[in-house]
């Protein structure tokens, strides 16, 4: 349940960021020319986090790597707020956000097999298919909720797509989405990660599951 909630909240943050980034560059920073570069950075930088994760995982448990990702991403979001006065800072902030998010997403993927083993350890049955489907469905729900939140906050700010220049209230709404909601999402996920303890007990889980499987195999052979 902790993992599913983290997934739900994280997807709300990711969808909000990817959807409203163009609004931020156009109406808050006032420079749409840098959007394509920013999107390229967001696509490429996470690869660095993905490739470095195995080495870091030798020293840190997955939960702690995800927490580091939350901290890195939060720094990037705060810098993005300051980038209204500096285009170079916008690039740097996007890179930091993408780097932190890369660690969070990588750990999210790598946590799934551990959680599936935890389910098997508790229930005595291997059923990874159902949890995988649930995780995927939770992500879709998060995306849908994010779309509703975006629409509500933009409407509150009196955003009008037909206008070339938006009122200050619309700019405030965009900042709330791109900064406020991101920090809230990151903060909630960080708090929930503090209660995630599968990493600590996983060696015990793995040992007991291996013993069960070996025993079952011996019984079948007998």
C-alpha cells in the first residue's frame, strides 16, 4: 500500500510537470525557444541516473537512493522558480530535476520485484501478474487525477489559452502547478518512503522464499 501510494503521488507530480512545463516557459519565463532544449535534457539526463544506480545500490539501499532523488529533484524545482531571470539557470534546474527524477523512477522499477517477493513471502503464493497490473492501473489513475488538478488550478487562475498574455493570476496558477504541486508531491513521497522497510528485511524474505522453493522442488522430485 505504501508503494502504491508513492506511485500514485509520483505520477501526479510527473504528469503535472510534463504538462505545464510549456506553460511555464511561455507565460512565466517568456521564452518558448528554450522548451525544446529543456525537453531534450529531461529525456537524456535520467539515463545518467539509470546507469549509475547499480553502483550506488551497492552502498545505499533502494529506499535511500529514492530519498536522495527526492532531495535532488526538490532542489531543481526551487531553482526552476528562480530561473525566471536567467535562461542558463533554467537549463541547470531542468537537468537537476531530471537527474533526481531518474533516481526515483529507477528505484521505483527496481522495488517492484522486491515487493512481489514480499507478497509471496506473506501469502505463500507467487502472483506477480496481479500486482503488476495494479501498479500500472494506479499510474493511470495518477495521470487522470493530475489532469483534473491542472484544469482546476488553471481555471482558478483564470487562464485563457486564447490570450497571448495571461493575467498575473494565471501565472500564479502555473507557478503553483510547476513548483508548489511538485514540492508537495516530492514531500509526500519522501515521507512515505520513510515507512518503506522492505529493503531492510529483504535478505530474510529472499532466504525463506528460496528455502520454500527448494523444499517444494525436492517434494516434487520425490
